[in-house]
């Protein structure tokens, strides 16, 4: 006869963790609020303790002071930085026509130097368009070929001087392909704008609630800790003893990872702003915000933030400034990879960069943005704490050395 109590005794650990992850799954819509509340509490708590220790303030007074500074910083950002970023973004969108001309000129320079790239670039552009758009471009090109007097037997992949009929034909083809690609991306943006606006409103509300909840949690932290410890004497004793320590270890790991990544993001943004000032790049406020946000994505963030900088550089100064931006990004990436990461990030998450990229790729495809944000800490916890695999630079256990 089946006995529920006997089944629980035999499978206690499995049942507890199944219930735990089941509860997390049911509360998945609140992950954003819980995560932001946790991050704010983890970041603010050391600041409050610092003020309490240095200025001899009561704990709650130091907490109010830190949150007051945080609110002032947020209001100042919305009041002064947001309009400037919005203006620079609008200016970049308005100048997309000039960017298109610059891209065509850059492509012509590359093809003149490396003729074998011409066909590959055209094939790539055509592969990104649908069949209907490609057919319409081909019909337009056929009409232009007749108008320009280019014979059908001409080698259309061969380079040609801009003033020749074949050169003008190449310029028209470049403009048609690039214009179609830009129109396709604009159509995508137009369809996603309503969802983006809705997401911004939701993110703002979530941020305000996280500020409130994190403040309430920290104000009453001592009593909350005592009440959680009391679970060890209640009917939830088994659950508390099984899950409390792993959950605390994991949250501490995630908190340290967020703190480390925030320091790296600040340093990366400052270095990038300094480099953009040296190069004379416009739209610095918008690009600095993009760099700061993308810096919270390990390894991939540098690639995500490079594209808008290269486009702005291409529009402002041509191909030379674009290569200057790429060189600056490479230098900053070397500083980040060989100096900042070993000093800050790798002290907490010692994972191979190739493994990190693989984790981010799988995490993004499986869980979206959450996979990018939490994939590396989760993988680090599973590999090291659950599976017991030593991390880089860590000594192997004595028992394992004799195996």
C-alpha cells in the first residue's frame, strides 16, 4: 500500500527542490521585481553600513541618506541626461541618409582595395532580403542597365570607375540594396515601438516598486532574518535545513557578481567616454548610456555596444574614424580582459571566456535576457558548488589528488 509519509522520507530532497522550483516557476512573472529588489538591497546595504561606521549615524538614518542620494541621482538623470540622450538618438535617426552614403563610400573603398569582397557583400545583402524585394530590385536594375547603356555581356562583379556606366550601375545597386535593408530594419522598429513603450512603462513601475521594497526590506532586515531563522523550529524545518544554505550561497554569489560587473561597467564607460572625447565623436551621452547598459552583459557586451559607435563614427568622420573607434574598443577590451576582469570579476566567477560565451549563447536562446544576466552566475554555482568542479586557480581537494 502506498504511503505518502514513507515516499517523502525516501525522496525528501527531491520533493523539497521540486516544490521550490515549482514555486519559482509560478512566480516567474515577478522575477524582474524580485531581481531588482535584490540588486538594490545588495548594493545599498554596504553604503548604509559605511555611513553608519564613518559618520556614527543610526542605521536607519544612514539608510535614508543612501536612498535619498539614490533618488536624487535618478531624478537628475531623468531631468538632465534623458532629454540629451533622446535628442542625440533623434539626430542619429535623422542622419541615417548620410550614414547610408558613408556606408556606400566605405564599401566602394573596400572593393577597390579588395575586389574579391564585392560579390560577397552583395550576396550577403541579398540574402538578408526577401524574394519579393530582391525581385523588385532586379527589375529596377534591369531598367537602369538599359538606361545607362551597360551591355548584358558585361562582367557585373568586376570593379569599375565611378564615372563609367558600369560604375554608376554599381552605385545604383548599392543604394537600392542598402535602402531596402534600412527600410526593412525601420519596418521592424515601427512594429516593435508599441511593445518597447509598454516595456519602458513597465520597467519604470518595476524600478519604483523595487526601490520601495528594497528600502522596506533593509529597514526591517534584522527582524526578517530572525523570522526566517524561526522557520528552522517550525513545520517547515526540513525545507529550511535543505534549501536555506544553498539559496543563501547562490544569492551571495549573484550579488557579488552584480557588484563586480557594476564596477567594470563604470570603468568601461569612463574609458570609452575618454576615448570618444579624444576621437571627437559626437552623441557621447547616448553612446555612453549604451556602453554602460551593455557592459552588464559579460563578454558579449563589448560587441553589442560597438555597432552604434561605429555607425556614428562612419557618419561623422568616414571610414578612418570608424577604424579609430574599433581600435579604441580593442584597447579598452584588452584593458578590461587582462586588468579589470582579473582584479574584479574573476575573483568571484573564474570561468573560461570560451565557456562564458557558450553559457551566454545557450542562456539567451533558452531564457532570453535573463539568460544573459544570470547565466554565468548560475553556471558558476552549478559547476563549482553543485558538481564540485574546482575553478581556475583553485587547489584540488586532497582526496581527489590521489585519484
